[in-house]
DNA sequence: AATAAAGGTGACCAAACGGTCACCTTTTGC
DNA sequence: GCAAAAGGTGACCGTTTGGTCACCTTTATT
């Protein structure tokens, strides 16, 4: 109940904080600009959070919840693809989303720029860039191998071989958005090559 | 001639600037601490560089020269490996160096944390994390294929498939140095897997 | 020996920063 | 209808920041 107006401003602050922290880093972000962008005075921020660090921590809390939902639990697993084509489309859809969704782009930037300055960011970065997707595709590949849709091999190794090059290219996309089209082409080529080599029975 | 003392202090400033910029970012670095670490007063810095930004730019200049030497030119290519074993050792030596050399670790941190805030860093990051090593191994693989040491395939694709997972794991090593041993094991496993699959004739 | 250039110092400055405070206005619960 | 809580404001504070300046000391040059 009490949350309605409170929550709206409180979460608007976090929304804008994500933008600014991602774009300018923690140190590079100042509360005056943050408040101005929200049409607030700086002191108003302190009605919702007790310090700059508190805003930062609340933002990380929210990110952790989000990533817990997306990668942590077994419930959010996509359906096991029934063919190479389905795997291809599943993969490309996930990549498309990850490359274009504004919030995820900002999150990725924040993780990259602050990974050495904050322990939680460090953990989240590993989850985001490596462990999370690898784990998911390990499960997927294992299921596909069991169903005979995919050649039998080490599912963990293949998941790593599949996800980490894509992650590299997505980072490139984030760094040089003007090359997005070109890089998306490379991603597609790689995904096709991988499926041809390792999945096609 | 005039360079001797000048150059020494001037380059000591850059050495320490690399450490601080890498550890705390551009914004997070202040000239008082930088001077103090060198046993100088802050105003002494201004006898060598006209501003903080000038130090930053001089550091990037030096990095660009270094990377030009290492990856840019054809002269610095390692000898083409004559066997799987040689490729394995060449690769592992390069990775070992990259993971343990303090200067390269700091450079990697700097590239990651500042890639979105500076155009030159952005370009260098792509060179370091992607294009540089990929290009090198493309040449290597092409030569090995021509000599019949390696199965014929798309050398560019294979170089990408080889280098980008390693880059991901090296970044993990940089982010979580306490897991270095474990991650080095993973790297070795991956490299062996790759060579078994794609090189072994 | 005299001079000037290079290297170094500490005091100082204006601007920007995170944070606080007294005060005002709107919502809300009873 | 009214008190209190929640939301919002502008002036202010101490600290830190990049940068300057007048002055000193060492090193080269002639």
C-alpha cells in the first residue's frame, strides 16, 4: 500500500541511476545531475536513499534479483529445441534480445566498467558473461543429446565453446554499436558453423 | 640527450598512472595520490604534463605504440608450430605471459573499465580482446593447414573459435585472481580439446 | 663564475562533490 | 477535519578535486 508513490519515485531513481552509472561509472556519476534528470532537487533523493552508496547498493540488489530470476532457477529454462533449426532460432532470439534491450545493454556496460571496484559486480559479471549462459546451454545440450538431436560429446565443453565466442561478440556490439549489423552477421555465421559441426546428426 | 632525467620521471609518472587508472578508473584517480606515490608534490607533475588529461593521453600513446609493435606488424609473428604439441606449448606460453605480467594485467583492466568513456580505449579494446589475437592465429592456422599439420577448414573461423573462449577465461582470471589456478586448468582443458578436435590430423 | 633552463615545493584558488538542515506542500490515516 | 507522515526545496557546509603561482634548488651551458 505505502509503496505506490514511494515505489514509483524510488524505482525511477534506480532507473536513471542505472543509466548514469553505466554511462559514467560510479565515481563519474553525481547526484545533482541524477536529480536534475528526474526533475527533482538533489535533497529530494535523500528522502528515498540515505546516500549515493545506498542508491548503488539498491541498484545492485535489483540486478541480483533480476539475474536470479533469469539464470539462477530451473523454471526459466527455455523448452528443449527439437531440431537444429529450433536451436538456431532460439539462440538468435536470445542474442537479439540481449543486444537490443536498453536495460540489458546498460547493465552490461555497468558490469564491465565496475567489475574491479565492487565485489558484487564482480560476481554478477562472471554470472552474466560466463557461468549463467554456459550453465543454461549445458542443460539444453545434455537434453538434446539424450533425445538424439545432437551428437554425443561433453555438453559442458560444448556449451562453453558455444556461448563464450558469442559473449565476446556481444561485448563488441556493446562497445562499438555502429558495427552492430556487421557483428550480428558474424554471430549468425558462428552459430551456423557451430550447429553444423556439433549438432547436426 | 635532454631526455635522460626528464624521460625517467616522465615515464615513471606514466607507470604509476597506469596502475592508478587501471585500479580506480580515470575519474577515480587524483593527482595528489599519484604524485605522493612517486614521492613528488602534485605541482611537480605539471612540470612534465600540462594536465590530468595530458597524462592520460600520453599513457594511451604509449599503449598504442606497444600494441602496434606486438600485434600490428607481421615481424612479431611467432614461428609456425610444426606439431600439435608445439602449438599447445606456444599457446600456453602466450596465455601464461598474458595472465601473469603485471603490466598487461593493468592494461587489460584499464581497457575494460574505460572502453566506453574514451574512443581510443574503445579501439584498443577491440584490438586487444578480439582482432589482434584472432588475426595472429588466422595467419598461424593458415600456415599450418598449408603444411598439412592441421586439418583444412576456415582458418579465420577456427582462430575466432580458438581465441575468444580463451580471452573470456583470461578476463575471468583478471576479475577473480583468486580463482587463477582453477581457471588456468579450464584453459588448458579447452586448448587440448580444441587441438584434438581441429588440429590433430 | 655567471646564467639560464629544468625540476621541485607549498600555499593557494575556484569549482564540484556528497551530505545536512530548516522549511514548505501534498497525501494519508483516523 | 486534522494531525502526522511522506515528499520536495534551496541555502549551506566541509572536503576533495584539478590547476596555478611565486619561489627555491639543482644541473647544464658558455
